[in-house]
C-alpha cells in the first residue's frame, strides 16, 4: 500500500482502484434502494438481510468506509500535486479547448458529493440511530421502509439530494473512463466501448437515485 501511494503513478492507480470499488458499490446501493419503490416487503427483507449479515456489517461496511475516505483524501493530494507541477493555469493554457468542465472540476463535484455523504450519514446513521442494528434492540423487521419513506417527506432534503445526484453524474461522467485510463486499460477497440458505457452509467445511476427520492416525496 505504501509503495502504491508513494509515486504519482501509484497514487493514480490506487485512486482508480478505489473509484472502481465505489462504482460497484453505487450499482448495489441503487439496486437495494430501488426495491423500496417496488414493494415494502422486498426492501424490508433486503435491509434486514444486509443489516444483520456479519460479512456485510463487519467486512464490507468498514472496507466501504475506508474506500470513501481514501478516495477523497487521495483526490485532494493528487489535485494539490498536479497544481504544483503545472506551471501555467488552465485559463492561460486555454483549458476549455483541451478538456471538459467535468474533468477540470472533479474537486468541486467531489466536494459536493462529500458534503452530501455527511448529510446522508446524519440522516441514516446519526439522526436515525435505530435505523442501524444496535445490540439489544428488539428486531423490527418492518421499520426500514417506513424510516426511508419518512426521510423524503421534506422538500428541502429532496432538493439537496437531487442537486447532489446531478453533481454525482458529472463526477462519474469523467471519473468512469478516467479510472480505466489510470490503470492503463487503453485499447483502440475497447476504449470507445468503455467511454460509451461510462456515459450511460453516469446518466442512469444518478437518474435512478433521483427517481427514488422523488417517488418517496410524491407518494407521502
Ligand atoms: C435516493 C437515494 C439514496 C437512498 C434512498 C439511500 C439510502 C441509504 C440508506 C437507507 C443507508 C443506510 C444503510 C444502513 O443501514 O447501513 C445508506 C447508507 C449509505 N449511502 Fe445511501 N442512499 C441513497 C443515495 C446514495 C448515494 C448517491 C451515495 C453515494 C454517493 C450513497 C452513499 C451511501 C453510503 C457510503 C452509505 C453508508 C454505507 C452503508 O451503510 O451501506 N447513498 N443509504
């Protein structure tokens, strides 16, 4: 790990690996949350399974937390190092002609997503402590859907969530294909396929989350 993070190439590689892990997490997270639209039982059962599964609670969840923190810290480190190494700024270098807004503003979209995650953790971990499994509490298998549904009664929360999901889409629009480039996956035949898949991914995943938030708001 130390070797991986001590050189710029190593850091980019590690950053890309954490990004890929988070890309997979988003698909799983969306899939579980989409169940809340299609039926209370399906969502309650899935949450019950995940909330009480030791593999998920004691292995996947800490790994996920590590990946989230690592990705953000490494993003800042890389950005600072890039700025130091770049003698002329993007403005002088006619940045908009050579790169997209998304690629130049990964730090801004990343910071909004980080702020969203703080709000999200407050919503589902701190504020709603009994949403999480706590030793000694009676098992209430049906509380999950109700708690989730109630969160989206508040228009401001829905608006903040939707803005964050749009920024998430912009972050993914560059991040998806960039993570493949960073691990050296470049090929005349496959790179266009990865780019096209990344474009669809960065539209459909945020749209799925937006749909869930709006669905719960309008069905209060
Ligand atoms: C409408 C959209 C979303 C809903 C309804 C939702 C719902 C939830 C719920 C209920 C939990 C708590 C799960 C538990 O008991 O541990 C959770 C955790 C979490 N969410 Fe979301 N989420 C949404 C979007 C997102 C997005 C877009 C991200 C990332 C950018 C995200 C990142 C996380 C993380 C990192 C956790 C903590 C890990 C975990 O507990 O599994 N969520 N979310």
